[in-house]
């Protein structure tokens, strides 16, 4: 293990002080221009004729978010675009990141999954033979280029500035081990993301199936008597009911959000993700009188629905809430009789095609394409008996539990990756410190 002095620095017998902090004596510091080729992409083709029957990947800034090692989407251009715009192809594994525009501040990095063309807003780096390309990629994820960008309204980085960036240079064998460690964690993150995507797709499919056929095994759906309704097919034994007959509604509270703990949590549309999840730790606070809190305080099984803007219709259900109220662009829905109608059943209905067809029809051009409490009450829902509702909720809840478990696993892996990236690239942690089978440098 590494030894540190009492002041926290590494033992001077093993480490040296550098401009990048204390580093092992056998590590060097070089400039990017000494270990890589630095280039810029080309102009983006304009006009549909350059994309007709396209087969060559053209990558823009919007095509990657920096969370994955490799770009996973792109446009396809044709040979005419390559010829007219004199575009140059870059090889698979080239490192790319923004060098102009506000996206510089996002500090996102990625590699090309195949030979590709890229837009001129991107810098393209290819490691020379004397450094591991993926090691350079991971190291650049720790570099904050945005601190050195020029320009005010439109930030930019010059290739000459990028070329002068210092990079650490451990022995090749150690570079390879660092890459193997970080790649192993990143691959685990991406496998977990794939599980989450599959579980979410399963949930969408099951919602569509269950609100069409009811609680029936998949293989028996052909035997379920259905009836055609104005919202689509539902089981013949179910009733079609208007929301107004089963719920009470209330518009949210108008206040200014405050990061300081001046009152209860103040839940807004933006605090609810697309899947209906809430990260209460990031929800701000607001000031409110005790009298108003009685009116707007959130309780178990409250359902909240966005009533305006691009996310009109988005919903969440409140479970085990902290002391909190909801903001004015949300409508609270409360089920009036929980003995005959499950709030969770109603909530899952708001994820179904039957619900969204009605929402999209209701909002039209009103209220900036929003909905009112009055129009919400006209939404129709197919309802079976309470036992069948509970069975449907149980199935969907188990899928949600799986998704939550995998999301927690993903967060833990992302934190691990972040810690390892920082500690390995600063030599606070050496590959020899990790008890991993593939870290035996003698293998």
C-alpha cells in the first residue's frame, strides 16, 4: 500500500511534487500535442439531399452526453455530402469533445464507435503509439477545459490551447491496468442501464396489456371478452367511469422556490422525472402559512398531474413524503373512496395509452396546450373490482421495485467510477492497491 506523511502527502521516497500535484516518481507529465494528434471536425451538411440514402455516420454535439464511453447515435450522410463539404473521416476510438459554444461547459467526452465524420464544433483527438488511447480518454474526463475557454457570449477553445494541456503519463503497463479497472466499472454501468431500459419497456408493455385485458395471464388474452369504448378496448366486466366521479382536485400553491430551509419542500413539475420519480433531496423549499399548509400539504397517495407546458399530463404518486406542498402548475388528485378504487391503480392508469389519448385530445390549444381541473375530471378510466385492481398494482409495483433497485445500483456504480477515476488519475490510489485478479502486472 502507499504510505503518506502525517500532512496527507505521499511519502517523498515514492512520490514527487509536480504542477499537477504529488505523483509517483516513475510517472511523467506531457502535453497533449506530444502524445496525440489534435484536429477539428468539418462543416455540417445543410439540406435534405445530403442525407438521402445516407450510410456514413455524422456526429454532432447533441449526439452524446458524456455518460457513456462511446457515442450511441448519429445522423447518416451520403457521398455527395462528403464530396461537397470536403469532409474527412476519423477512425474508430477517436476521442471527441465540444470546443465551441455553451456545450463546452458540459465537459462531455466520448469516443467514436466506428469510423465517422464529425461536426466542426468538436475537437478530435487520436493518441499516438506511445500512450494508451482509452487511458487518454479517461484522463481527459478529469480535465476542466471550460475554465480556460475564451469568449463570453459564445465560449470557444482553440486547438492550440487544447494541444498545450498537460496530461499524466504513467508507464504503459499501469495505463493499461487503469483502463481495465475503469472500463470494468463503466461496462457494469452500461449493463445496468440496459436492464433498466428493458424493465421500463416491460412496464410500458404490461400497462398497455393490463389496462386492456385486465389481470389475465398473457397466454389467455384471446379468451378475454372485451368491449369497445370511447377510450379503446377494456374488459367487458369493467366499468367506464369519469375521473370526476371518483376524485377530488386542487390546483397547487403559488410561491417562490427557496434553496434555504424556510418552510416545507416545494414540489414543482421539474422535480418530477419522466417516470414519475421524485428526488426529494433536490426539491427546494417555500414559505407558507400554517393555514395554507393545511390546504396544500401533500399526504400519502396524493396523485399530482402537470397541467401546463410540454409535460402536460405527466404524473407522480406521493409515498412517504417529507413535509411538503405542491406548486401551482400541478393539479392534485385525491381518490374519494379507497375501498372501491386503489389510488395506485389510478396512478398506473396515467401511464397508459388510454389516458394519454385523452390528455392529448383535451389540451388542444388551451392554456398553452395545458389542461384544467375541469377537463381532467372528464378523463375516463376503465375500472374492475378492487381485487383485480390490487393484482394489477402488485404486478406493476414489482417492476417498479426492480427498476428502483437497478437505478440505485447504477448510482452506486457511478459514484464508484467517479471516485476511482479521480483517485487513479491522481495516484491517490494505485492499481497495486486494488485486490483485483486482473491487476497482477506480472500476468
